[in-house]
């Protein structure tokens, strides 16, 4: 199954290019590990082990709601540009969830498997709590929803049902669903950073938010 796992790419921000719809398999320069990767856009070019803004990324990660944390077992946060995503987009994405450690030569199984990457640019925009929640949403869907079923709905997993719920025009349901985690679990009162929902004019109903929260509760047990 790991061969089918996709790197989930999250270009966020108006100037960024569209999300590759079918990220094949990801890459990075094969000589480095997640721990040595740094974001080239670090203002001072400082090569710290986990990126210039590592502390800030970890601080934000520590504010993730308790209810979502069961999905993040063994998930590490990295400040930097994910290699395959960067190659695919031609620039550094705001965030990437990588369940399988994909590198830029389309090999996987590298030691950054099960990581969430947050770029320095994302930190500088001040939107990083929402970018983190979006990526955590991908992790929840990947780690908890695929083999979880609502009562009396044994024919479809929670993941399949929710992706159906978020089928909307040409939009990628997985990205709309990840943005719905921002709506459902954000704790700040600023404008939410929900790039895909905004782009698609998709308004998440209260009913769907309730369903998402119920799914998190059910599938975390
Ligand atoms: Zn995404």
C-alpha cells in the first residue's frame, strides 16, 4: 500500500501555482535527510538543523487540538521545503504532508516519512496555524479515516464518505476536506486561511463541520 501513498501538496497563497492534481511520487535530493534540509528562503541563510523557523513551527504544532493528536503519532514537523513538492511546483509549497518519505527522484521510504513540512514563507505570512491545521487534516484523513466506518455505513469508509461530501466541480475533494479542518478546529478569530475553499467558493455547512468532528471523535477511539 505504501507505493500508492501520495505526497499531499499544499501550495498556499495567491501567487502560488495550482496543486498538482495527481502527485505521483515525490523526491528530494537523495544525499540529505529531513533533519539536514533547510529552507533556502531563510532570511539570513542560516543552516540550522531543522530550518530557521523550526521553533515557531514546533510552537504552533504544540497548539494543535488534543482531539486531533491521535493522528499525529510519530509525525514530525519540519521547517523547510519538501524536496518532491518543490520539484513538482517549481517553488516551495507552504506545507506538505508526506506519509511515506518521498524524494525528488521518485523514491520513497526515506527517513522523513511521516512528516509535515512548513515553509519559512508560510511562517512569515502569519498564517501558519491554519497551514498546520490543513496539513494535520491530511494526516487525520490518511492515518485515521481510511479504515474507520460510521455506524450502519459499512460499505464506505469515513474517508470515502467525506471525500464524496467534498466533491465540488473541478476542485480536489482532498484539499477542500483538509481546509474544512481549518474551519472546524481553528482557535483564532482572524480570517481563516482556507485557500481551496475560497478558490472554489465552497462554503462548509455546520452540518458538515459536525460530521467532521464526529468522524475525528469516532476514528480516534
Ligand atoms: Zn493540502
